[in-house]
C-alpha cells in the first residue's frame, strides 16, 4: 500500500475538453481578460497609493481586495492558459496542492475582507462622529492582518487533510485548476472528513459572514434613508452600492458552488461557476469600484491631469 501511495507524482488537468480551434480562441480571449484584470486592479492600487485623498480606511481595505484579486488571477489563469495550448502538460503533485492552498487562502481572505469593508461602511454611515476613533489605523491594520492570517490558516487545514490521503491513481483532474473537490475525487481513501470540514468552513466563512453583511447593510440602508441632504444620500449610496455589488457576486457564486444541490452535470457546471468566481470576479471588481465610485473617478482625473501637466 505504501508503494501505491507514491505512484501519483503529477496530475493532468483536463480543462474544458473542447476542440483545438475553440481552445485557441479561448486562449486569446482569456489572455485579454487576464491583462484587463491585472491592469484594472493595478490601476486601483496605483490610484490609492498616489492620491492622498484616498488614504482612508475604506480605500486601505480596497487596496488589499485588489491585491487578493491580482493574486487570484496569477494563481489560476496562467496554468489554465498553458492547458488550453497543451492539454497533456502535467502539473506536479506539490504544484497542484500549492495551487489548491493559494486559491483557498485568497478566497477565504477575500471573504473576510468583504465583511471588514461592510463593517467600515456601517461605522462610517451609522456612527460618523466616532468613525475616526473606531476605525483607527491600528484597528484597520489589525483587521486586515486577521483576515490574511485566518484565511491562510484555514486553507492550511484543508491542505493538511488532503496530505493524509493516498493518491494511487487515476491522475486526471476534471477541472482547469486544482480545485479541492476535484482533487478529493482522485483520493484512494475515504474523504468524508474532508467534505465535512469543507461544509463546516462554508457555514463558518460564507453563511456567517454573509449574515453579518446583510445585517450591516440593513442598518446602513435605514441610516441612508434618514440623511436629510440629497447629495449626502447619493454619495453614501454610491460607495455602498459598489461594495454590495462585489459582495453579491462573490458570496452568490461561492454559495452556489459549494452549498447548492448539484445538477446532472455537476463537473461542467462547476467549471463555469469557478471560471466566473476565480476569473471574472477579479476582473469586474475594479470596474465596479471605478464606474460607480465618484472618488475613484476623481482620483483618476487628478492623476491623469498631473501627468498631462508634467508633459
């Protein structure tokens, strides 16, 4: 049995299983989306660092969300692009588990960051006079560090549970990256404990935080409706609606992937959902914040204006 446990040293990612011409077209399309993702989130990071008016807790959290989105894309997309051109190219066992760990760590961290951002908006709108005291820089840094550490530790728990399993064949993963449920299907042992931990993590890290976000936004909506100034209501709603769109995309796709009943074609369905979750969400987030946020658009105009004047 020990000999069999060491037989699988690499995996083959089956990807989308489409024709060669279609996969080449997808390679070009996804490469474009990948560039847009990196540029969009890079612009958000650049604006926040260059414009002093954006040196606030809200944009500090947004900068870390942009970092997570860039990391998401860099973790899954390059391997997917390689597989589109060379479907038979293997990924090592260590590389596969590293990809699984990083995906889970970034996903869990983003989940916690979105909760922190909703709390920040709750304090800003419902307790504006105490905002600078409650959301001090020490508190903000502590919240961000907690999000990163908790996300990484929870991901490490999942990977540690995978490492105790033997993998003695087959070695084909029916996915475009080493997603945890797809990897578990190849284990030559009972994976019940792994699945129980995954479900518990979903309840703890998805349902719980989503409930907190909904409670926060119920209070926020009540407070916004009570604002006398029309301009004040518009500004508050603009910043909160951007965040709420991102929350809806992230939690909606995550809950459907891990907690919704599976269809008759769960693997193909999950590939599409994961494509949206790990690819399109990171690309859409900077667009949502830039198009719906007046402060970000103003910062972009100021930075471009300075560049034009300097020339």
